[in-house]
C-alpha cells in the first residue's frame, strides 16, 4: 500500500501497527477522551469510527 492514493490515515495505521479494528478502537478512544478534555466538550469522547470506515 505505497501508491500515491494511500491516505494519511492508512499510513498512520500501518506505522502504529494498529492492524485490527479492535486495536485501533482502543487507541482512538484514548485520543477522543484527550480531545474531549482539552476542548472541554464531553461529546468528543463519544466519537467512534465504524468498522466499515476503518476497513475502507
């Protein structure tokens, strides 16, 4: 997956070895919680990435 159309998201997933949806969700939830705290918006902690979006 090194074509010019590779997304930044795909590159980060590869770089971080978040090769499964479950592993990605753990890290995404932590990042969402940090964003919610930083921005003072608890709704951000409830943001999720669907499996179909991850797979795409």
